[in-house]
C-alpha cells in the first residue's frame, strides 16, 4: 500500500503535509507512531503487530520507556535503517533480515505511547511535528494514528477494567451496579487523557473521593454546595478544542473502537503488508461469561445514560468530529476481510456501538 495522507479539510491548509507518505513503507521501512488512548482497543493492535518479523515494536508504557526509546525514532527519521542502528548497538539478533532477491526489506519502527506516566499527546505535539518535518526532509515514510471511543462504551469498559475486574489491585473494587458505575465514571476522560495524560485521570477520581468523604463528614444541608466537584476544572472546552485541532494537524488516521476490525486493523495490515491476517475485534451487546460479573450497557437506566452523556459532552464532540474528519472511504485498501466484515452486523453503518467486547477467551478481556 502506498502511504499517503488523503485529502481533507484540515490537510489543505497544512503546510507540513508529508509528501513522503507516497513512499512504500512495506519496502522502504519507516515509522508508525501510535498514541494509545486507554480502553480503546490498543492492546488488540499491539498483539496483532508486535511480533511481525519486519517490525520493531516499542511499547512506551511509561515515561522512562518513552524517554529511553525515543532516540531510536530520531535515528530512523535521520535516515538510519533499523538494522544498521541495532547492529551499532550490538542487538543483531533482535531483527532478522528479510530478503527480496538478495536485498533487505525496510524495517518499520512501530512506536506506541500509552498511559501511566507517559507524556500526554498535547505535551508531545511539538516533538511529533518535528518528527514529521525531519522525516519529510529525509524522505522517511511515517504514519501517525490513534483511536477514540464512544463515550458511553468507554465509561463501561473503564469501570469494568479498573473497578470490577479483581485483577487490578491498585484500584478500589466494587460490585457492578449503576450506583457504583456512576460513582466511578469520569468527566470527559478521553479529552483529559489527550491533554493532560493518564495521571490526571487518577487525580480526578481521588478528588471526587475526597469530596464524597468530606460530604459524609459534614451533616449540614448545604454540604454539597460548600464542597462542589468542579468538573470544568478538569478539562475545559477550550483545552479540548486545542487537542482536537492538534490531532487533526498531526494524525494521518484517527479510528474508532467501534470500527476497529473493519477500518483501523485492515488499514494497518495493508500498510505493513500483512494481507489482512489479523485477529478481529468484536463488539457485542451481551456480557460474555467471565470470572466476574461485569457491568453492561443493557443494565443502564435512562437516568444513568443521561448522567454519562452530561459528563462526556467534550468527549462526544471529539468523537463526532473525528468521525466527520476521518471517514474510512478516504482510504483504498486491497484487504478482502473488510469486504467480508461489511456483511456482518458490526459492518452495518446503522450498527449501534455497545460497551462490552466479546472475545474468544477471557484473557482477551484485558484488551478492552
């Protein structure tokens, strides 16, 4: 597949458009940068591509890993091949040469930045812009992407993973009830993550718990008003707008969790020459049997849905804007699995996204 940035409204005014997208990454190698927003299906992406022979996959799960591995990107965009760089670092066994009539194919550096103490997208924006510029100057193909999620489905997945699943000991565990679900749901978590990073999401939860404790200790009738939870202080509309503008400026593709299997995964497989052989990511309206009772969309009342929508107004604006700015039709792939997938309920444009992903086994639940 020829890597290119399809025409769009935000590209026309972008003077930093990378012409090197017209180069073939599969044959020449290059950089794929993936900003992994929590609970959007990023683990599915990693598991599909981290073990490809011509890919060096870096999982930047915290700031230390990001900082230590970023020089590899600097080397690559300067025109140094991954094989050459790894030989210089005495890591010859890390990559295996792939021959094509005696010539080595280009290696792809797949750099994922995700959660924990890793820098936020907004803090990374200047470095990402510079990476694009340097890569363009040295004719190194690059592809930057991320994935966002329907806010209600995000809230359900976040609650199940961090507060219902007993395998996360660092978070308070509760029963899967609507009361607990609303208690632990966050205000605009995706915009917050993109602008401030995951650490601020944990601070938001801690501030809310502090407020709840203070309210319980205060028996006065106006205790709620005397100690309000200021949601606007977490992430403002202006901050979220800045994030959106920078995303449109820097990302070649922004997919959605709800269309991961029939858009983002086929696109990446096509770019990397994998011919569509990847594990699908299914979205189901039923809770799969797992070792714990999870919270599902079918359990929500109209009131619960309204509360989440009110707490996710900025995330919803982001989600809708991404859908408008990044239609999959702007890409042309040769992948047959997409055509087959379009015949399924998930491939139907009228399919309503749900909050519970249905996997082949429970281990894959960690991918949500």
